[in-house]
C-alpha cells in the first residue's frame, strides 16, 4: 500500500486532502496536531511514533528525524535501495505534505520574545521537505494547500515528471524562504544586515518590461503582502513594468501629501503636477493645470474616492495611462469603461512602510535605508532677514515634499497649494531653475521654491528670484552658503535651510 506522510501547521484543506489520498489507496502517517485533526475529522491515520518505534521527545522537537522516516523518503525505487529498505524493515513514503511552523507570523508580532521565536523554527519539517524534493522522481512533495487538489488529480493520473519537478522546485523555494526569514529576524536590529537573503516569488507577469522587447514581472517577498496585492484593476489594458514603477512613486507621494485632499500626476516616476486642496476634485484640477502637456499618458494618483463629477473632469482632460484611487462610484467606473477603455483604472489601499532599497550593480547590489522626508518647521532655520509668510510656509513644505520625490537635480516651484513647475534630472542646478521658471510662466510669483540639494553658487538663487519666487527651501551645506544667503538677502528672498539633502537617482 502506498504511504503518505502529512504534517502541517496550516490545516486548510487537510481533511479533504487526506480523504482524497485514502480514496486513492494511500495509508496516512501523521504527527502531533495534524494527527489529532485527522482523527477528529474521521480520517484513519498512523502515528509517526508507531512507524519509528520511538516516541516524540524534547517537547516535540524530535518526531520525524529517524531512519524509518528518512529512509522511506530518500530511497530510490531501484532494486538496490528497495532491498536495503526491506532488510531494515522500512516502508517507502510516496507522498509528503508538509508546511512549516508559522515562524514569520510569530515574529511579526511586536511583543514576540527571542525564546518563542526560536521554538517556532521548524527542523523536522524542512528536513522532510528537502528529502522528498531531492527524491521527487519517487516522492511527491506538497508544501502549499493551494496545490492539494492538483496533487490529487496528478496522483490519480500518474503524476508525471514535469508536475513532480514543479512541486519540488516550489518545495526548495519554500525552505529557502523560510531560512531567509530566520536570518532576517536574527539580524533585525541591524540597520544594514550583514546578510541580506531576499526570497521572492513571481506573482504577476507584466505586459512587457521597460521596453516592449523586454519581459517583465512583479515579484513579491515571500510571506509579505503590499498594496499591489490588494489592488483591483477595474478596466484598461494589462499593466507594464513602467506602469507599476511610475504608479508606485505617484501613490506614495499622494499619501505623503495627504489622503483625501491631495492629487499627484506623475510621468517617468517624477511628479509633473501635485496639489493639496480642501477636496479631491480641486486638488486634481490644480495638479493637472501645473503641466497639462506632461500629464498626457501619465499616472494620476488620487488617495480618496472618485465620484461621477470628478470622473467627468478626468475624462475631459487628455488621457492618463493609469488612474489610482481609494474607491470609485459605480457611475465613475462605467464612464471610464466607456470613454477611457485603455486607461488602467486601479483601486488600492495605502502603501505600507518602505524597506531597504536595492539597486543592482555587477555581481551584487547597492543597498540603502529608505529616505524619510521629515517636514518640521521647528528644526528648519530661516537664514535670511526676510521671513516666509504663513502661505509661503505651506508652499515651502509642499515644494520640499514633492522635490524629495523628484529625480536629481530637482527644482520645484509651488504657489497656492499647488506645484506649478517641476524640473527633474538636470546635471546643472541653474538649468533646473531655468526650466522650472519657464514651466511656471509667471505662476510662481510670490510662491516658493525647493531644491533637493544646496545651491553651490549664487547664480541659482538669482534665477529663482528672477522667476518671482518669494521664498526658497534648501539643505544648505555649501562652502559658499554665506554668499548664497547674502544673494537671497540682496534679492529680498526668504531662505530656509533644512540641513538635510534629498537626492534621488
């Protein structure tokens, strides 16, 4: 009689799987809580201790680590191995269904202690999974309850090599991700861990990569979920790599500015419009007016609810590639489906905290902590005789936040709660100021300007003053700070120094 060993912490679908295996003629062997669950469900099962002839010991730390288990798992089905099993009275095991102690779930609790975490490190489970996966030509290994039905169907049909190998790959990935989670927990107090083992699983194949001739996909850290996993696409074409890349930047900035009262329009992961207002519709209108030309084909991020009136305003403007909002009125969705058939309409929750940032280089990665953007007037210093007005302070804060999300060198002009000009990715800061001034076309008069890094010479300050801006925020730190501040005083600008640079490459 073929034999299946079941030992799971996640009991979803367990009883139905076991009944299906019994119907296929399998004897069920099980351990601890799994054995109790099976018997409670009326499924006859043999205890592992009855197979090994040895009781579970050390509070359950040792149950399956025994030759009668691992011999049955690792034996090839050839004459020599089967004869050796027979000499030792060991029965082959043909199916292994194991998922591991809930280590990730345990250490996710803020109050978890070191000893509790250690007790949730599975030893026997990964050992059985790896043994079965190594011998997958003879042993079918299943680690995911979502694969139970497919496994039963495959066993009934003979379980071909491709199916066995696919589940074996998944099993090795499962144990690798498990070990990665343990390492991450043990180094959790290190700002930059000594070992960074990132286990990823592919969850979406995208329409294409950065260019149509490149393949692209979204991968997720095993055991984690982000806002993309809960996002619902109501209509539009399939998403591409750049849709996700740009939308991630736009959605994060939108929530940074304020849920329900901010709007961001982004292009190539840079904001081309951003505004804060009393309501979402007014914020969207102001964000669009910042740069209507660049808004074409961009990402519209609205961290609030889109009603029918706002939907009509969006449809009246040049099309966006992606629209993201917290929720939509049914009339809004119907209008988009009719009038903007290709626009990807996404509904999503707020983004979660950012983790370490990785960027590939030859044979490795550059790794850094995320860049927090702290806006704190009390920590900033007004370095000039002129003081910002209250309206200018609000525009300075907006400009500073938007600038931190803009590729360096970056200059942002704001006025009246709206970013009226964004200049991104310039090698010269003066060029960035001049581009922003040209885009603003006089709309920044009396408003504010933010620079992501210091002004190295007074020429940038002069260009800001020539645009009619009344206040500027910058990190400071140049050897010519005194000269730059003097230039601001000469031109009647209020200048605020933050002491913190926000480069973005």
